[in-house]
C-alpha cells in the first residue's frame, strides 16, 4: 500500500482525525464537485480553473489553515495555474444556485455517513421529521470599495435562509440571496417546495405568514411557529386556559381559527407568560401549531420550540469547538421552558 507505514502511524496515533479527513475528502471529491458545477451553472463555464479548486481554497480559509483567500491562492498558485485576479473573478461570479446545490449534495451524502455510523442524536420528536428554519445575514465586508471608505458602516454582502436537520446535525438546504436588505419572508417560496408530509417545521416569528403556515398544513406537515404581531388575524374558539407551569412562567393554551384564500384552519395558540420579561421587554411568547393536542401537550410544544435555538450554534460551527456527539451550544439563553409541570390546585 502506498505510504502504508506512514499512514499506519497516523491511524494508530490519531484515528479520529484520519477518519474525519477521509470522510471529508470523500464528500468533496473533485470529480463530483466539477460535475455538479457543469450541471447547475448557467452563466459560468470551466476553462483551466475548476470549481473543485475553488472549494478547496475556501475550505483552507474556513478551516483557518490560511488567514485569507489571498494567502491561500499564493500558497497554491503553481497548482492552480491561474492568476490571483482570475481566481477572484471566478469566485466573485459564482452563481448562488451552485452554492445551494453544493450544500444540498453534501448534506445528502453526509446523512448517509451519519446513519451508517449511528451518529444521529436522540430523536426528541418521534414520529416527525424535524426541520428548523432560520435566517442568517452575512457579516459586513471590509471597506475595500472607494465609495465606502468615508463611512463607518460596512457593506452587507448578502443573506440566506438555512434549513437544518437537528437530529443529524446537518444543514440540508440553503436559500442564498445577494440582497442583504430583502425581507426573509420573500425567500420562502423555495422553502415551501421542500415541505413533505410528516415534517415538523419549527421557525421564528419572521416566518409567521399565512402563506407559509397554510402551505405546511396543505402538505400534511406540521409546524411550531412563533406568532408575529402583524402576521394575520385569528378568531378564538374557546377561552385561554392554564395547562402547566415551568421554571420561567405559566403555559396557557387556546384553540383559534385562521382563514386564508377561502381556506380555514383550526390551530392551537400556546402562550408562555413569563415571570420575568425578556431583554426586549416582552412578557409573553405566543406559539402557533397544528400538532394534535392528544399527542403533543402544550408544554412539549414550548420545549420543542426552545430546541430551535440549536441552529444558532450551526452559524458559528467553524469558530466554536463543539464536543463530539453534542449539538452546538445556544449563544443566548432561551426564555422557554426545559420542562413543564402541572399547576398546583
């Protein structure tokens, strides 16, 4: 075997590192990446500089092996066979659809690896395929443009919607947008196309729209979404009632009815009245769900929504060390309950 003795030393001394590298090299095989680019790209084409070479350069920077893209290019200039300007030109004109396809493909391949190794986290919502949705604005860039050197504000390069599989710990889909000032709700159409029967979509109030809620229900899926004050009107079907108490407040539940384009839905409105206001001064958190009450109690609805905070750690996964087998830590404490108990009579 080529380099058998040398490789054996690494396997014996650091087997986990060797295994991770082998998995990553398999997921990001150059031939597979270049085939993806040829299939998805509409405007760009390949001459000398391959898409797989760009991915390799970005990986070196993301993993902090090189401090910047420029340093990575200079270190591999002979291998690339292209100038610094040519590399930046191709990178700057990379189509968002290609980046989305790369995430989707590596997630599918990565899920197979996780399943084969038995690496999934405990299923905290049995019977449902959980999908957590959130938005992420990219960090402002440096003041390299002449027009921006007279202001302290940094230009925003874009944003994205991210869908995560919390059981496998994988980002399954990304909806990129080059307009950082576009509303997150305007990017929901590609997300709606991903909804499948049996899903449980958990999202913040930015995504509480009638279109999204009714689309999930129409596809025989479920949702837990924090209600936005100006999202859509609703009609109460019964009185709000106390159903339990948590360490942070009292949980209430109420049945409501909402209507959109002539279609009516009967939903549950779960409210956590907080003992202490949040840092924004909010005293209550309202959640809308179509989960059946006989299967999922109101306190459990609140607990499942609390787990949505794990996606915040995914956005920092390249800069925060996370113990193996655990989800990334939440950057902020959640006001939602970790457990619920019945109120004393």
